[in-house]
C-alpha cells in the first residue's frame, strides 16, 4: 500500500484543503476494462510504477487453471512517451550536426 510522504494544507475559500502526496513505488492499480470488445481484449487494465520510477501499462485476463482454480494472468508493457512529449524533449536538446565525410 502506498504510504503518505508529504501532506500540505491550503486555504480555499472558507475550507482548508489537505493534499497528500504518496510514494507509489512498486504499486499499481487495475480496473475492469469497460472497452472490451472481444475475448482477446484484457478483462482488466491499469498501470504500475517500479522502484526505478518506470511506468508500465498492466493488462489482466481472467482465467481458470486445469484444476479449476480461478486466477488473473498479467502482462506488463512499458509506457512510451507520447509524440508531444518527444517533440518537447527534442526542442530542449541541441540539434545534432551531420558529420562530414573524410575524403
């Protein structure tokens, strides 16, 4: 379970709002897949963050073993940067100049 690492309070109108930040290292969440259209689509979808801070998509399928035991099979896929994030990163990085050929 994620543990709170920082609580901050701020006034908003007449009420005080307490915001809590959590350490989500090695935690994840799965939700029922409301967009499932075929048996090959996962029954559950969600995300996971590992201890290195990498984020993964998680897919889960309900299954039954040969002995009749219910279980959920999981697949993890590392999240990729969106094209917009890649463009922002490229704008910050210095442009690479092509190397000259000798000769």
